[in-house]
């Protein structure tokens, strides 16, 4: 029977050449860390700035909200690009010490937060697209009013999740 411990052992064995290169080369470990933190800075910074703009536009007029929807639509691809860099570099970081990360509840908490962030991002993007398609005012009693409320919720959740992921990352580094 295959269990988590045996899977970790198989992955650790397969990743051993990478783990040795990572631990033996300051340049490699620094580059991977840079790309992970750079992706975080880029994707997280843009996402949090967009979340802040969402709150500001929701207090504004219909023109402010229309402009916001265009800006959000343009930002999604850039945030996903930063997340892709974070994912690739994060995988390399995890493979550098499979046993430590694979057995760490903090690591799995961080990965759970990342999954929640991705789900929230999908909700945010779907809501933004529906609002752009409907182009109705935010203060009506229509279903669009609920969409604007959902967008506000998703922006708040985004800010919270990005912050929690950074916190989990700091705790993870300090505990390993």
C-alpha cells in the first residue's frame, strides 16, 4: 500500500540531484528565492493595488466603476504571470528539501491558503466579467448590486489571503 511517507520518499529520491545543486550553489538558491519573492512582489502587489482600487471605485460613481472593471480585466493576466513564477520557484524550493516541506503543517497551511487565493481570484474574475457584460449601476436593487457586493467581498478576501500567505511563508522559513 502506498502512503504519504512512501510518496515523500519517492519524490525526495527523484529530487535529490536538484536538492544537492540547490544546497551546494549559492547562486542557484539565491536565484530561486529571488524569483519566488519577485513573483510575490509583482503578483501580490498588483493584486492588492487592484483590491484597493476596487474599494475606492465602489465609493465613486458609475464612471469610476466602469474604469475599474477595465483595469481589473487588464490586471488579471499580469497577476497570473506573477503567480506562475511563484508556482515554478515554489516548486523548486519545495523540491530542495522534500522531507522538511512535505512533513510541515505550516507548508500545507500555506498551500491551502494558495488554493483559497486561486479560488477567490476565479470568483473575482468571473464577477468582474459579469459586471462588465451587464454594465448596470452599483446602487440599483438588481442582481448587479449583489455582484458589486461579491466583488467587494472578493477584494477583501484577496487582501487577507495575500497577507496570510506572506505570514505563513515567513513562519515556514523561520521554522525550517
